[in-house]
C-alpha cells in the first residue's frame, strides 16, 4: 500500500503521517528553499535531529510500529512524504 501527503511544519516537533503496523519505506522531501528540516524520534530537537537540506529528499526503511517526527528552523515549512508498506 502506498500513501503520500504534504504537511506544514514549524518549530515544534510533529509526527509524519501515522504509525504503520507493518515494516515500511518512508521517503521525506524538504520542499523549502530557505529552511533546514530536522527528522528524528518523539523527543526531536534541532540539536539532536538529522538535518535534511533545502530541496533534499531522504529515505528510511522503518520497522513496524515506528514513526518519524519532524521540525523546522522556521514556520510554514512544506514537507512531502511517501510511505510504502512492505
């Protein structure tokens, strides 16, 4: 099953989509041309997050029951994602 979406994120950590019950592949794209996106777990901060540069895409193989969180260095930051459940 493939699901996708676009979310707007700010400086507070928010979940990307939801939790998949099965292992899945996540692709996340930073749609912004001026801000860095940060990815990580539920305790995500800009200091401990994985930075995703402007207009970059990153892929993850995720275990069942796990979820990615994101935050930005600014507000109104557009992020696209694609989930492929294996």
